[in-house]
C-alpha cells in the first residue's frame, strides 16, 4: 500500500506582497492626480454593494465660471456717423475651450446731444455685431442722457483671443455721444462659462 502525502502550501506572510510586485493594471492609489481628470478617467462606485466603473465625463459639473475679465474707461465717444464707430470700451479674452460661452456685459450712458436725435449702441465681437441696436427712441422733449446696459451670451466656438467692444452710431446723422458725461466711467465685463 502506497502512502499519499498531501503538501500544504503556507499562506502569504504579512508584508510579503509589495507595490513593486504588482502589475501596472492593479489599482494601487500610489500616484496622485495633479489636475482635473480627463473625461475618460474612471472612478469606482458602489451600486448597492456592486463595484462599477464610471467615466468622469458623467459626473463632472458643468457651467463653471472659468475666467472673468473686466475693464473700464472714462473716455467718451461722439459721432455723427450713421455707421457704427468703435468706442473706448473694450476688453480681450482668450477662451480656454471651443465649447465655452462668453457672457458680455457693458454699462455706460448715451447722450442724444439735442432734441429729436437718436443714438444707438451695440456689442461687437471682433468685427461681428452681436445684438440689435439699443438706444434712445425719438424725443421732442430736448436733450436726453440715460444709462444703458448691454448684455449678450455669446458662443464664439474659439480658443483664439477675442475682442468685445461697444460701438456707437447716430441713426439720423446728428451728433450723439457715449460715456461722455463728466466723471462717468463705463465698464465692460466678459465671463467665460464652461460647457
């Protein structure tokens, strides 16, 4: 009768498995991210006790404010032109992504400079007009000076430097002005909003 001997392999001893013995595909947690994760980076979550992977793109927030740039000016602009003329109120921004939106807000005053004169202002991005003209309606009551706010949520689809600027014109060829009252400082603000 032949004796059968059973060989028992001892278990792994404490501290026998170290990080240098693990393959690269093992989740070790030894390397820290130093920037925002990529959309395809994955996280582990527990779904009722079952571990599942999820891409960062599915859980990241949206609509973040990425940058805010502002400028102001006390330089006035006057014109009799019926074509839009650039004012001194201008700001540059370079979007960080083509999917970003740019919220542009400009405030100042417009001045009819006389009875029945009609000034018009609008916002431009580079050479592109962004909105219909805003301004005073016809008035027979005399000279009108009024505050005005321009606002536009723009989708430039660009990562190049963009210039947002206020433009002024006279609708009837008479003299009108923008930001020309003594002590007045117009302001323009651009805000990049992430997708």
